[in-house]
């Protein structure tokens, strides 16, 4: 589903909790600077807006994440070089960098965390007659046949939107009797046909490019906080082999394997019984669900994907860490003011 304002706020708050716990953990052994930026202020404000109980839980979730990452990343504990901790801009995701929290030591080493609060969805993208998904996702333009097919859907929608706006009453999707058959199905069929065409023109390339587009081009740890079950899960996405590096002779307690990208599509088709969801099954254990929907109640000449990874290869290391309130060493009672006091003046970015 589309990310709500509340989900955005909780995600930002969890980013701040992770950055804060990383700062508190490693400033005990080395010089750590928390970088000042508009996105850090936004995340901190989101954390401040949580209730005291929620703040406590977010810190517990972040502490569990840091316990896992500490076992995987020896360079986090390096005592010689200063470490910078910062938050990424939202626009970084447009270029394929899905990391939210960055830890950096000079220009030679960095790791990133992608922070999720109670959800695991990957990149959401739109389709429209003005968006060339082939060029954006794979660097290969879509065909004229694809655009001709989807224009039959999006041009009438644009006309309805523009005329209704001109009349002062923006049209809503409920005026279309069967939006699935009239809009979703033909757009998904055109999308699937184009995927298959691109795959035939560039054999063994498109499946891997699809996965890299969806999950990000940089290596990172996906951190998923589950406050209902009170654990934090981390998935190690090691596409380029930059995670899990030794620090001199010091090795990680757990090895992070290289992630295997797919090179073949086994199936591209509608989910059984569905008119709004397709499944893309690849080799190496990848299974992707792509549900299309109208992100707004008002008619717009575009549709949005909600993408879920239904299966991933065993080369993605997954670790689960239960929360442990006895390790909540940073504050007895969480408060935003106390958190602010714990952090010295921000460094300059």
C-alpha cells in the first residue's frame, strides 16, 4: 500500500533512533560526529513527537539492530579513525540509493542502514504514459508499442482529470465502473509484455537489473523493527561485496555472503485470481509481487506499484534479535529532551 503520512513519520523516527544509538554505542570508544542536516532535524522532530513509551520501544529496536550490525562490521569498532553518522536525503532513493543512515570513516569505508518500521516493502514506482520505466529502471528505453498500449488508458484519465479540475470538482476513481478491467489489467499486460520484450533483447540482464532497481544499487543492511513481536530483523544486502570487511586482522563474528542476482525469468504473469497483482519469478530464489493501484482517491493519469519480495535467495543473510529492556543503558526513562542532552553540538556536513 502507499506509504501514509503516519508511516513516513514513524520511519523517520526510527532512522533517528538508529543514528542516536549508533552514536551512543561507538562514542564510548572513538570520536563520533552526528552530522547536522535538514533530514536529521526532520527525523529528530519525528522522534520527539512519539509518546514516551514509543520512544523507549524505538530505542530498544535500534539497540537490537546495533547488536547485530556490531557482530557483522568490525570497522564500526575501529578506535583510530573518527566516524561520521548522517542521514540521507529522500532524493537519494531516486538514484537507487535506499540507505537511510550512513556510518563513514573517511572516504575509504562506509556502511548504510535502510530503516523500516513494521514493513518490508521495497521501492514503489509509478507507471504512466510520460514515464519510461525501461530507461529509469534498466537504462534501456521502452518501445513505441508499450507507450501506444498504455496511452489508451492514461490519455482518457488525463482528460477526465483536467475537465473535472476545470469545473472545480476533481473526479474520483469511483466514477469508473470497473477500474481493474478498464485500467489495471491493460496497463499490467503492457508492462509484462515490455518486460518480456526487454528480456528477449537483452538476455540474462533484465532480471538482475530489476532486482537492483527494486532493492538499491548500494550494499546495505535492511533494518526492520517489529514492535508487535518485539524483535528487530536485519537483512544483509551485499551486492558489491563492500559489507563485512575486516578491520586489519579483526574479522567479523559472522560472514556475510555475496548476494546472487537472477539472470532468468521463470514466470511473469497475473497472481492467481487477481486483476491488480502480477508475480515475477526468477532464478536464484527471487519471487516478486507487484500490485498496482491508484495512490489517491482523485483520478490521476498514473498508477503506482506496491512491490513486495515474496522470496529471496539464501545468499541474503537474515538475523533476528529480540528486544531486551535490560540493555536499555542509555536512559532509564526516555524523553526527547534527554536524548538531545546526550548528543553534543552537531558537526558540520
